[in-house]
C-alpha cells in the first residue's frame, strides 16, 4: 500500500465500525510523483485498495503535494477546494465526512 494512503488505511483498520458510519466509497486520484488511484471503502468491507474498484459515491482528485498538506492539516481541504486544487465529483457532501477519519 502506498505511503500516501497509509494514514487512512491505519485509521480504518483501527476502527472499522467508525469507518462504516461514513457509509460511502471514495475514489482518490492523486496526481504527480508517486501518485495513483485508490478506492477507499467505508461501507460493507472497510479498507483501501489500489486502483478503481467498482462504483464510487465520491471521487476526489488533487496533487500528491496537496494530499500531503491535507494529511498534515485536515482542515486545509476546504481552502484547497475553493482554490480549485481539490476536485470533487459525485456526492460532494461525503467528502466532508473524511475529516471524521483523518482527524
């Protein structure tokens, strides 16, 4: 698993029931060096899987550097969104629930 997704992986593994309360599947598309695509399932079988694994409820796209910034400061996501650096497709309200997991 990519180091970029290790924080979400660890948080889900530590409390899969909390992840299930989010009740969504996210597709992360991280652009740049060491970027890639990951599916984060917070529904039936919580976990992070490499690649696009079925239909996502919410797709999140940004640069690797911006993702690292969010990991360091989860509250920075809204600023990146309004700057156009973080793109959200599908149910955008679900993206706000990620702070429950990252915090």
